[in-house]
C-alpha cells in the first residue's frame, strides 16, 4: 500500500475543510442562522434557499432591498432581532415569500411601503411588537394575506379595519381588549366573508355590546380565558345573539386562577346563536347545564372539567359527536347517550375515575367509540357494546386495566379498526375470537402480555392490513402457521416478542407485507429463504437482537429489495471470520443504505465499541506484521537520514523528477463521477469529446482501469498520474459517494504538492449545500473557482461544449475569464463569474 497517498489525503483535509455558523437543514432547502451574532445578511447564503431562520441576531434595522438576492425564499423568521426600523422596500425581491415572522421586535414605525413587495405573503406574525391598533399595520397591499397573528400586543380595541374581511384567521389573543363595541365588527358583515376565524382568548373581555355579533358568520370563535366569572360570561353570551359560528370555544385554561362555576341558565345565550360545535374547557359544573339551547349543536366537547353526571333533553338530539376528556365521570352515561339519537362518534378518554361500563342501548348510528386511557374493567366485552351499536366501525379500548373478551365479536361484522393495546386481556390468543371480523383492517393487541397458543389466533381476518402484536409471546409450535390467512397484511409489528427463532414458513403467505418490525427479540440469525418470501418488503427492523453478522445470501436480499433496514444495537463480531459481512456494511454505507444509528462491535475486545463502518478490513496477523514492518522501516529510514542527509535530498530530487517525467500524458482528462451518473458520461460526455474535433482521450474507470488491481492504485497510477487534467462531474450522486470524495481529495492533494492546476468542475445538477459542506475541500474550491454548468437549451449546450474543449486544450485550470466570453450586450466576464458563484 502506498502510504504517501494516505498522508496526502490527511493533508487535503486540513487544506480544504471549512465551516460557518449557518446550518443547512432538510427538507426543504432550509438555512438555520439562529444566534449567529450577525448584524447583516450572511453573504454566503445560497440563493436557492427557501426557508431562512435569522432569529436572535442583532440586525437592529432592515435596509432597502436587503433580501433582493433571496428570491426563492418562502419563509423568513426574524424573531427577536431587535429590529426598530424597517425601511421602505426592505423586502424587495421576495416574490415567493409566504410566511414572515417578526415576533418580539420593538418596531417604532410601520411605513406604508413596509410590505409592498410581498405579493404572495399568506401568513404574517407580529407577536409582541407593541402594536396598539390594527390600523397601524400597512397590510392593505398584501392581497394574498390569509393569516394575521397580532397576539400579545397592546391592542385595547377590537375595531377591525376593512382589510380584515379578506383574511381567514385573525389571532388577537392575550391583548388588552376589554370592551367590544357594536360597530367593531362591521367589516365582517359583508356576505362575502367566509371561513373566518377570530381568536380572542386571554383578553379581559368585560363587556360586549348587544348586537356586536349580529349577522356575523364565523368558522371559529375562540373565547377561552376571556370571562373572569360566570356572571360576565352569561351576560356576554346573551349579548352575542345573532352570531352564526361553526366552532365556539369557551371556558378557561387549565392552570387559570379564575374558576367559573356553572349553574343552570348560564348557557342560555346560546339560544340566540347558531352554533354547530361547542367546546367547554376548564369549567366547574354545579348542576347539569345541558338544555334546549344546545338544539343546533352537532358536536359537544367537554374538556378539563369536574363533570360527574350528564343528561340531555330531547331537543339536543341532533348531536353527532360527544367528547368528554379529563372529567370526573365514573361510569358510562348510558341514559344521556341514548337520548342522542343521531350520535355517530363517542370519545370518553383520560378520565381517572371512569371504571364502570354500562351496556350501550339503542345507538344505531354509532360508528366510532373511543374509551381509551380510562380505568375501565369490562367483564363481558364486547357484547355490552355491539348489542346497542350494530354499525360500529372503530373501537378503541386501549390503556385500560382489564378487558375480558368472553365470546366471538358477534354482530360486529362492520368493525374496521380495533385497538386493545396496553390492556390486560383475557382469551385473546387462546380462542379464535376474530372469526367473524372479515372487514377488520387494523388490529392492535400490543403490550397486553398475551400468549398466542393456537394456530387460528387470527383466523377470519382476511382483510387485515395492519397487525401489532408487540410485547406478546407465541408458542413455538404455532408460529409457522399463525399468519397464514393474513394475505392482505401490509404492516406487522412483532417487536419484543421474545423470539429466538422464526420458522421458514412463518411469512410465506404475506406477499404484500411492506413493513416488518422484529426488533428487541433474541434472534441469532435471519434465514435468507425467510426474507426471500417477502417480495414487497420495503422496511425491515432487526435492531436490538443477538445478531453477530448476516450471511452473504441475506445481505444480498437486503441490498436488492429494501429501501431501509435497521440493524442497530446488535452484538456484532468484527473478527476476520466476518470480513465479508463487514465489507458489505462498508459498501452499503457508501451507497446510502441506512442501517440505524448504532452498529458497533462487541467482539473481539480490541474492536469493542467501534462502529462497523470504521473497522479495518485487514485481519489481525496482517495488521501486526504491517505495523512491525512499518516501525522497522521508520527506524532504518531515520538512521539513514541522519547518516546520509545529502544523499537523501538527492533521492528526493530524483523522486520529484520522476513524478514530472511523464510530460506526454496518455489521457487528456481523468473523469471523476458517480456510477449513478455513468449514463450521462457515456451518452453525452464521451461522444462529444472523444468523437468530436479536436479529439480528446478520456480516462474512464469503467473502461481504462486495470482489472485485479486495487482501486486506490488504479485511481493514482492510471487516473491521476497519466492525465493532464481531472474532470469533476458534480451532482447529488457525486456528493453522496465516498469514492468520489476520495478521488477528488487525491486530485487536490496532488495539485497542491505539484503546483499544477488541472481541475475542471462540471455542475450537472443542483446539489444540496448541507451535504456539499461535508465534502473535504470541494465546497471551498467551488467558492473560489469558476465552474461549468450543464443547462437546458440548444445555445447554452453549444457554448458549454465549446468552453469545455477550450479548457481541456489549455495548460492550466479554468480561471476567471479564461472561458468566459462577452455576451450580446457586451457585459464583461467578471459579472458572469460572480453570477455563476451565486447560482451554485
């Protein structure tokens, strides 16, 4: 092995590596410059950036046309940048911006032209900017604005300017609005206003003028935390007569000091409104307040209350959805539910005292029943449910202490999803309980500690697509056939099932399975025949098992068929016996196949804790021999250097001469490219250069490298030393290739030591800057040197080939203006060079 090239590679890292404060994030193309302590826009930001976070930087002011180069921006975050002044046309050029965040900036004055250059702005956030009136904001020019967030400012009046009528969301929470006048909402009385949401939460509303909301139609009105006591709430709800609203939210926040105790009559104001969905949050119930005023409701949500009992009058029978969360209910309100003849959706969840389930009676339209996260103990599930709800489609009984299933799910043939997870179950796995559930597509019995002891545990589930049996166990004699009728299964989770061995026939029927989770078991091996049956598999999780390695047949199937596989947290053997497996891991990492975060060796001891991709592929004896030879060589060389200094320098001179002896190079250029871009090289580059005039000879690894010789030797001896130039085909595939990175660094190191300039870069497509910065030297090189860009268009392609031929004929690399020509208008190449750098 030529150790000189290892030293050159290390040297290139020092020479070419660079970094900055801004971090590129994906997806989409996003630059995070938060807390970078910059007072102006960083000059090296990519012009293709779509999301830019400049929050917590001391910008102080925004100058005219400050962002004009960032025309691709869609989101700009300027939170807490101490901005006091925004000059006219400061946002000039941001023609694609849809979200602007100015939270926490003490802006002294809003010029009429502040937002004049933002034609597509949909969302404007100006929290905590000390605004005292909505009229202060010059947003009339923002014809596309849909959401305006002015929360936590100093507004004392709700008077809405005319521009509000074109919005969809106006957020005024946590201001100082205490009095709502009759004409404050006049702009919303326009019949063209649709789907408008008004958020007034946490404003100290003491008085609403009678008629202020008359003839107003809203999608959402949020009044959470607005009324200090029950009297004020009752008075103001009565004053809101004439309001038409889809969703109304009233009450307090959970941690509010003020407590409103509800008595009968407090919600009489709803009689004068037309409300479809009502949410009551954080109130205390003294008596049942559900009266005839709920006649128009289709949805009722009661959250964070002390509700212990409930009943409804027949006038409320239009309710289709009922939700009771975090209340004091102790038993199923069967009588109240039976009064709601149109009920389709019941969600009674997170109630710490809810332990008694009474039979559902006459709820024929019920489709969704969620009783999760309660304290239920059901002895006779699920006859208590299906007798009264024959059309039930979705049932969730998860996170309860005990569910006793004593018979088949009779009369529940319409059920499509069933969640019994995190619950102590009876009978599941011991009897064929699912025989009559041929429409079920989702079943979750995970974390139930059940033991499946019969082969027909899942018989009847012919439509099942998702099955989760995590944290359950299987008898060894049934595992081979237990899934045989699940022919439609797409997702199977068998994590933490104590599996030590999986019979070959286990997944034979699962031809459509796409996701298989076998993590956290005790598996020692995975047979290739088992994996080969899963022809549709995309994701496989084998983490946290006892795998020491995988066979060559298994790794071949993983490489060919899977998009993602998790092999992390296994006790891998990194000895010489596993050389084939370790080489496979290394190669797949280069190709981009992800294996999870932690693939570490457990044995042998000297490799313990080492990542598999970092393990040397040479065996132990070879390592020791090479190390000994290397040490002896260093000692001998040191002695010779001390005794024969003059002869040593003469030898160095001869070696230097030998490297330059090949004046007549065999190749005009060594082409460095990803194998995924080989089609472009073969169909475009090679015919144009080798078949055109003048004629060039290219060094191509797939054609000119010597078979049987190590690839690193081929790169150096056949590629770099025998070529006058290096031709870099830069693409996203190039950046993700470790071999391409190695070849580029070798070229740059040779160039540095030889003082030669023979690198030509062709930008084949737009690349990801976050990935580019991790390539040693390439990012820095592109910022300082001109490159060629492959673009569409007949004229552009013709210019491209002409410039490339000229570059190959010259003795040095492409320098600024060497390959540039004046355009039709006579502009100098200096501008073109600068334009190229900005477009990278």
